[in-house]
C-alpha cells in the first residue's frame, strides 16, 4: 500500500478499533496454523504458493478433498465470483486479477477434487498476501467479503489437514 504516513496511521487506527468481528482475527490464526503445516513440504527458495498447493496434493486423497470442497462450497463460490486482485498492482492494471483468474480456471477446469482444493487454497493465499502486507481494510465491504469467504474455508481445511498430517511420524515429505 502506498500513501502518506497519515493514511497509514488511519488504516492502523481502523485495525486497532475495527470491532469484534472474529473472522478478521481468526483468519491470521488459521493461516499461521496452515503455514506450520505447509512448511513441512516447502522447498528452499520455492514460491510460498507452491508449498500451499503441494501440501494439499501430498496429503489429501480424492474423497477427503471432495468432502472439504462440499463443506466449503458456498464460501468457494463467493470467493471465485469476483476473485481477489494482487494489491501490488493497481485495480486498473491488466495484471491485477491475473493470478487469481488462473487459479479459478484451474478450479473450474479440473474434475480432480485434490486439484480443485489446491486451486482454492492458492486463491486464499492471495487474500492472505494482501491482508498480511497491509492492503486490506476492515471497513471496506469487498475486503469484508473476502475475509468472510476465506476464514470458513481455513476453518474447515486446517483442522482436517492437521489430523491427516498428525499420523506421519518420522516421515520426511520434502
């Protein structure tokens, strides 16, 4: 986010006083847990999004992925209806939704539930990047809608992945 120090202070004040919507506080908590899980498969210097999708591909079988997709269906539909942009670009830039629309195409173009779930998590990763790097505003409706879609997705997926991975004792997966 570019802007004056004053504009950054105003955004910080919104974060400090944004109310008690638990989705905003739950999103980073679930993401930190997910980060702990996908770091088990992250290769040195590989893009983080690669680990996000790799952990899904390695640990979810088709039935488990389909069960997750079924449970997160309404949230996924809301998320891909207007995919998130990359806030490093201007919303008018042709690159603004390039990554997210590619992941939406992967989601819609695959019959494999594991690949579809991996694509969903890649889109959630884009929201996470914007949120954690200061480009989301808790008072903006679009940002509220993105967090309202992503937090329940994480709430379903992260505990399931944790349970799956919990059974892998002394098994290196990199």
